[in-house]
C-alpha cells in the first residue's frame, strides 16, 4: 500500500466516523431551488397582466405583514433560530456514536453500544456478577462502567477497570475506563 | 460511505445560515437599539439603492424589458442550475461491480454476489452473527468495500474481527488486488435488540 492509498483509507475511515450533513444540506438546497425557480417563473409571469396583478397582490400582503410588529418579530425569531441551527450544523463535527481505527489491512469501525457491551461483559465476568448488575457507557473520550454489587460481596474497582480496559484493547481501542461502584447493593 | 464532497454540504449550510441570520436581522431592525442599527443600516440601504439603480438600466437587445426582471430571472437561473448540480451529486455512488479486469480480448467483471460469497458467507455461518452484508462504492476511481456486521449480544468481537480479516485476506488472494475495506461492527437496531444471544440450529 503506497502513501496515497494510506491517506485515502484514513479519509475513508474518518468519513465513517463523522456525519456527512447531507440530509440538512439537501433540504436547504431543495428550498433554495424552489425559491430560485419561483423567482424565474415570477419574472416571466409578471409580463402578463394577470400575473402582474397577482404578484402585486402578493407583495401588498407581504408588505402589510411586514408592517405589523408581531409578524415581523415572529419572522425575525424564526429566521434567527433557523440561521443559528444551520451555522451550528455547518461547524460542529457531527460525531457518530462510533469508534474507529486503521487495522493492518482493514479500517475498523465499532458502534459505541457494542464497545460498552464488551466492557460491561468483561467486568461482569471478572467480578462474578450477573450481567444485569453491570452497565457501561462509551462516549468519544470516556468509558464509564457502573457496578451494582451484591450485598456483602466486595468488588475490586481496579480489577474491574483492568478487565474493561483489556476487553477494549483486544479490539485495538486504548481507553482507560472509569469504574464506579454503587454504595448500595442488591440482595444476591 | 460517499464520494460526494462533504465540505460543499457544510458550505451550503453556512451560506443558508448566514442568509437566514441576515434576514432575521433585517426583520428585527425596528426592535433593535438605534445606536446599533445606524452603523450598518445606512450603508445597506445605500447598497440596495445602488444595486436597484444599476439593474434598472439593463435592457434586452431584442426588446424592452425591466432590468429588475432580468436580474431576478438570471440570478434565479444561476442558483437553480447550481442547486440541481449540487443535489444530483449528493447520492452515494454504489456499484455492483467489485472488480473489472481488461485485456486485449475484453473485460471481465466480478459481481457483488462473488464478494458476498467470499466475505460475508463465512461470517453469516457463525452463531454469534445476526447479519452481515457487503456493499461497494466508487471513490476516487477505486472500488471501496463496506462490510457491515451485526453481532449477537455477547459476541466475541476480537474473534469476529480475526474471522473478518481472514475473509478479507481470502478476497485479496482471489482478486489479486487490495481494495480499501471498512469493517463496521454495527449495534443491533429495532427488532434485532429483542433477538436471543444464541442461535437455535
């Protein structure tokens, strides 16, 4: 594999981990297309007497609404909200709930839910607890494992953390999990 | 997995967002403090008046026409063409031809079903896999493979990855090429969440 292919593969992997923003961009483009076609149609239609009168009536309605402060305020708020939402969509990375890495031959992408399952199962086995008493959450930079111990049975948080870490390392993801043990247990 | 430009998606969102904010600011002008408005409203008014006076003098060579109409129609046409070009390039460029060899006698194409048999069948036969599928995409002149695997609850993901890499090595040997491959271990969705962690044979 040459350097160019390696860069392309890394790019491919990155695309799997980030949202493309195609959906919102298509909605915006479709709205702009409709507005542009309406402008073209309107500019031809206005040459016709009936078209000119219809467009004049429409313009009067818009001008009247524009003059009323309640309508104008509503339009300003709506446009402001839409504008801010679109700018946020344009600039935020749009992380998908996945982790990825380049393996020797393939690019590997694993959903966060599966990583959480793997970490929770490893901790449950290590602490000899039923799976229902261990839960895990995986986010971009954190793995949080919560243990609800059996009453009267001690749980080793360091051992649990090691078990979760090893489970994730087997897949090539190096994250140090944070383990919290509930102060109240369940009757075993 | 798509080959279309993602920067363009974000550029369209940014331009539309700025236009919406400008519209919102224009609508909110009477409610804003006088000192804040005077700094920019006069130049904006002057720019709009200059633009209107400039386009009103436009004439079509074959007959009298309103300059504003010509400007609106031209701008609308340009934006419409740009948006159609944008919308038609947003689709994913899927391909069912995973490989193609050309020589003097002709071209041999390898269909998706062959890749499916080599790459996903060994995974599908495993007890800890709910489903697996392969899709091909054309990206920058190459065919990239996206292998999606949905494991059962409690599946050993590292063993599954090893099996997947063996299948990909088999595909490399068969095809004689090294196509980019993305393996996606996907979480169970919808009714798959309710399925048993073990398969009944």
